[in-house]
């Protein structure tokens, strides 16, 4: 019941304008309804309440990515990544955005930093293997792929990637 959900979020925010989860959920709801400008407005209001909210900055970065504003998107995603002290999602998404927006070398640096913080993260290792291979850094890519095959010896995709990187 989307209209009721929107009404409930707005009532909660009327009672407590600083209720960040309600504001973020409302922004997400508005985004799913195609009301991007209203979603942005809610996220900017959330940022006024909590300027160092990684979740808000991350959501703004994704919104600007969808709206094809790469500079704003990267700025918000970078800020969210820099604020993240536990977990990996914001830092990982920032690295992927760097790659997707034509900055693969910077993406690899971010991923390497993330890997130092969370050694053995398969998602990070896989991205590093693929991005390194893309840049012609086959030895590095094979090293990441080897780590993946050691961590998950039954994973055929990892085995195949490693074989591709070591036989060409």
C-alpha cells in the first residue's frame, strides 16, 4: 500500500523531522515511484539533519548516478566511502563507480585499500582480478584469482578465471 506508506513516513517526519530512517525510507519510496526530484529533496533534508550520514550520502550518490551526473555521484559516493568505518558496501560501491565512470586505476587503488581492511573478501578480490586484467596487469590479476580459487576451490567461475589469466 504505497500511498499509506508515504503518508505514514510523512506523519512520522511531521512528528520528528530529525527521524533519519523515515526520511531515507521516504526518499527510497519516492525514487521507486519515479519521483526523483522529491527523493533528492528528502535526501538533502536528511543531510541537513545529519551531514555525516554515510547512508544519506550513499543514497544521494546512487540517485545522481541514475540521473547521469557522474561528478556529483562520485563526490557523494566518495564522502560516504570515507565515512564508512565498519562494513564495506559504501567503499565497494565507490570503487565500482570509479571504474564504471572511466577511472579504473583509481578503482583498483580503492579496492586494494579495501582489501587491506577486509582481507579475503571475495567480492573485492573478484573486482580486483577483473579490473587488473582489464588494464593488462595479468600477473596481478592472476594473483587475485589464485586467492579466490584457494578460498573457494569448488567455485568453477574462479577456477576458469584463474586458468584464463595464466594460460594466455
